C-alpha cells in the first residue's frame, strides 16, 4: 500500500504505522476533545447570568461583554491557524494553547473567591480573555491533528478517518449537552466557584490526556514536499507587488519614448 506523505515526527524519526497513529491515538484525541468541550461550554453557557448576578452588571452591558468575548473567540483561531502552519506546528500549538487555556480557567475560578469587587471584575475579564486565547489555538488544530493520525493514502485508514470524525461529532454533542445541564445547575444552585472549577479540572484532564499520547502520535512536519500554503500565498502577493512596480516603470519608459518631438523656439 502507498505510504506517500506519511507523518514524520518532529524529532526527526519517521513514524512507523504499526506503533503510531491510528485508532490508538485517535481515541485519546476524541477524549481530549470531549473534555475540552465540557470545559468551554461549562463556562460560556452561563456568562450573562454571572455578569448580571455576582458582578452586578446590567443586562445590556453583560450582553455586550459576552458578544465581544464571543467575537474574539471566533476570530483568534484564524491567527493561531497561521501560527501553527507557519511556525509551531499543530502538536506544539495544542500544548501551548491548552496550557494557556488551563491557566485562564484556573484564574477564572480564583476570581470568584475574591471579595474586592473591582479586583474580581478585572481578574475575571483578564482570565476570560486568556481562555479565549487558549481556545483560539486549540480549536483549529485538534481536529486536524486527529485526522493526521490516519494515512489518507491507505484505504483502510482512509475509512477509519471518516469514522473518526463521526465519533468525534457524536462525542461532542453528548458532552456539550451534559456540560450545559450540569454546569448551569451547579452554578445557579450550588456555587460559582464549583461551577467554574469543574470546567477547569476538565480542561486540565484534557491536557493531561493529550500529553499521555505523545509517544504514539503521528506528528506531521511536511507532506509530499509541499511547503506551507500561507507562505506560498504571501509570496504570490510579494511577487504581484514587484511585478506591478516593474510594469509601472516599463509603462513610464514606453510613454517617454512615444512622446512627439517638439521643435519650439520658445525653449531655445
């Protein structure tokens, strides 16, 4: 069977199909994704309630803050995707962003225990946007990294890749529903510290599980000799700019050559 474009570990060793990737790694990544989804929806579902309750904001102000944060969460994956593809790679990006994610959730939980209203609000928003930064790096990489565990040129593994996305989606749906029900109940009826603390532990578990499979992952460094698409696109723009400048110079020279000779005594 063809093995073109097989994953290469970043330490320079060629990945061996029998001992890396496949369902052995993919199952772990599904569990990682479920734990992360539980953490994310555990804090995002009830943000307006927390802002209008313990933090004392108006409904309009709370909605505006949540919308601004949601927009940031949606935008940051674009930046992180570029960083991952151009510099860090998906594996390193997931580890770095997940660490920031855990740190943000931990600070978010800690902010609920502070008695000073001003300090509590400041720490809350700082930690909330740290969560956005971490989630922005994690989100665009984890699913693709899971797909990297299967060789698309192998018929059996190509079919397994399709099944991977099916199980990933199923697991996410179950986890999101569970997180919204459990977290909302705990936050509104028991404690906000506990309600934010459980998602923090869930994300810490996600990071632990991901690191647990480090030796079994197929980490793509290059596929089929193709270079980074963002680098190719940027070079296209650079070349286009150079060509435009050169065209302008050529047009100027051509126009000067076409200017009619003016034999006027006025300039003698």
